[in-house]
C-alpha cells in the first residue's frame, strides 16, 4: 500500500514507489537518487511542517511539501 511522502512521519523509513510530475522536476529528483526501490529516511520536518529533510544514500535533501506530495512511497519501517 502506498502513500504520499508528505504524509509520512518523522523517523519513518520508506521505499520509493512512484513519482508524479514531469520534465525538470522529475529529472532533478532522479539525479538526486529518487529512484523506484530506493530507501528514504524521513529525518525531520521544519517547525511549520515545510520543508522536510530526507536522507537518501549518504545525502540529506530538503523537499517542499508540495514536491513530496508528488512522490508515492511504501512504509518500510515505522
């Protein structure tokens, strides 16, 4: 069962399933490692819940909630 990345909780580990959107947005995220099957760790949300910090591979990436809404994941560990 998949859900939006933006709905995940701080501390969750998820698996990337699908990305919606097109063009530069998808290409930029793919270049950062957002590929189907990749493990993502939700590190933390900013105080106003936007943006969120995600650990992917050995890098930390900040995404706006509106961007995270376009990424579907499945919960790996909660």
